[in-house]
C-alpha cells in the first residue's frame, strides 16, 4: 500500500494487486519491418519471440479505495460465469480488440498498447470467442480488470481498459456473434496491408516455422482456405484442404471480412458486386479503427498522427510511447536466422507466381474500392491521416513486383 496522487488536499490510498509489476518500462518503442509482422496466428514456432516489447502486462494496475474516486462495484465471478455459461453482464471486461489481420502488425500493436499505463492487454493471442468459449474469456479477464469486487483503476483514477489480440476473429464463423452478444460496445482495431505482400509474408512465416514439413505451392492455395466454406473455420464449417489451411488467396479479401461488421448499407448492386461472399453479416455497435501496416513506420507520411489518433479512439489518458525506427533486415523478420529453414521461402515476384499475384491484385483493387467508397463513409469507422491512408489503398490495385523489377 502506498499513498499517491490527490483530490483537493486529500491523498489517495492505492492498493497494488499482488500480480502488479513495479518494473520500469522504456520510453521508446522500436519499430521495424522485423518487429511488426510476427503475428502468432495460434502458432508458436520455436523461433518466435513475442515477448520482446512487454515482459509483464500486469503492471500499473491500481484500485483507488478511498477519497476522491468512486470505483464501480462488480459482481463476483461466480455470479457472472457458471460452468461454461455466461449468466451476467461481462461487457465491461474488454474495451478493445485487435481482430485482424495476421502479418499486418497485430503483435506489435498488442505490445505497444499493453505498455500504456491504463490498459491491460494479454501477452499473446486470445481467441476464445472464435473457439466458441466466451466464458473462458470472461474468466480470464475478470481478475485483470477488477480487484476485490471493484473495477481496476490507475493511481490517477483512470479505469484500466481491457484489450486483446486475435487476428482471425473477423474471419471465423463464431467470433463476431459472441462479440455482439457479450461485448457489444467493444472497439475494434483492424490492420491490413497490400494483399501481395501479405500473402508472401504469411506464407514464409509458416514455411519457416513448420520446416521441414513443406507448405503447398502458392498456386495450390488459390481460393478458399476450406473447401465448401469462406470462413476461417474453427469448427466443422468446411472440409480442410491439403496442407496449411490458414493460407489462401481468399483470406486477402480484406473487404469481405470487414463487411461482416455491418457498417455499410449493402443495398445497391454496385456494393454487392464487391461483396460476393457467403459469410454472415453480424452488425457490431463498436467503432472500428482501420489501419494499413505502413502506418506503423514513423518515417512514413501516413504515421504522422497515428499515436494521437489511436489514443483518442481508445480514450486513453496516458500518452502512448513514441514509435522509433530501427534498422533491421528489411522485409524479413529478424528471427529468421536459420539458413536451412529459409530455403522454404518464396519470392512472390518470381514469374512462376504471376497467376497468384494476378488474383491478389484483383482482390486488392476491389477491397480498396469498397473501403474507399463504402466503409470509410460510416461514422463508426476511423482512420488516421485519411489522405495518406487512401494513397496506400490506391496501391492495392497495382502489382508491386512490376515496380521492383524496373
């Protein structure tokens, strides 16, 4: 117990839960193409280091229990969750979720946001809702955002905001249903990138991680990840294709998954032409912060206002750490150090992959058109540095390998 802060002349008595950490954190966050693309996507290959920015997410959690700030009582967990069923209101537990897409900087965002003094973000993916286990999520977060029957607060009286990362949540058959039912006000952060670079990054990530087991040739991954279903199945909604069912060109239809949030009218043939998919539409009340991976690089024009804009979006009371560039190994993740494993990499710009690029570029063109003309018109959708963001979208309809080969 220590005394800190004040309201008028009265000090505030603050209790630090036993799980809290008093370790200091660096004031800088290093960013590189090495660090922002190492999404786990439910895989923890032996080389992956997802702890590099945040050693302890339980830091700085306080509960003000005396003068000045009235913390809100919460029911005991036993009243909210009974067995595998949620029986009470648990929506206060999760304020924001990073729900898409893998290899688009979601791991970096997880660590970056976790370092704020007024957030709790679990260190790793939390995909309980996609797995049809909402009670698991509620049980997991109860003690992280509350203490002794009250909501958790910082030493300055700001409520701790709960957040999580699950890059596949926007594409599974059950995830969004549970968000709508149990966490209707949760805000979503969705990250994207050029479909061609996304495909190569995701492919090489798995090729390296599951070596020597081969990943199917990229041409074999054209189409849906599962035969008979457009979802990223977590149950039995389709038939698994041979090889790795997480990698497929259809998954780069970022506009299809975004449309499921129900933020656009979908009442014209023009829009529906761009949304030719069979996934359910599950309207979400929460707002959406849409990003492109380039915005995580501080030397890119589109990143100029990102720190302030995402902080405003989440209503954070403390400044997020500055993004500082770090020179690494370019587009390859820095943990790719095993030369034998790297033999499984593909260069998507090789001529043999031209048919795959053609499909991805066409998808990117449609995605950019829908995002620009429909999604961004919703009052619930927020982007940072809008004009620069639109410039990034324009490139999705172009093959980046043509410029590379000049």
